[in-house]
C-alpha cells in the first residue's frame, strides 16, 4: 500500500498516510529486532562452543598432568586467607614494618589495601 511516484519509481515518504507510516515503522522495528535476535543467537552459540572447548581442555589436562604430578611431588603451598591476593615474600623486613609500608602505599594511592597486590618487600641497603 505504499505510494510510488510515476517518474522515478521511488517511494514517496514526504506525503505518506498514517497507515503507510505505521507499516513502515513496524517493518523497521521488525528488521531491527530480527537483527538483535540473530546477534543474540550467534553470541549464545559461540559461548556454548567455547565452554565446550574449555571443558574438553580441562578434561584432557588432568589426565596428562597426573603422571607429571606423581613424578614431581612438590611441597603443598600454604592456603591463603579469604580476600587475600596470595603470598607475600619478605626479604630482610619485619612483618610489622611490611604492614606499615603496605598501609602507607594504600593511603597514598587512595585505594583500599585489599585491591592492591604486594608480591614481595625487600629492604634496600
């Protein structure tokens, strides 16, 4: 029900009726939503593909790592405290001094100390 001009064969969107405007709007919305739904399906499919790929890699890794782990029995690491970022190595520094240094650094940076990760602290002599 769109009006065509006789000379160019193009759609006359300047003098369009309310019904034709509604049809054009609904078709435009339909195209956009179809594109969004198609994009959602592609992203979901890719997500499932990569999750399955990771699951296969994780299943294969323990089977290959089991003989290597049995051969090299390394000492177990100490478990970290909840919320910590791992172990801190102190080289010639007392724990009290290290704690004060970490607090000073966190204060100067304006960040909470639990958002910072200190790997090692060494006294420079």
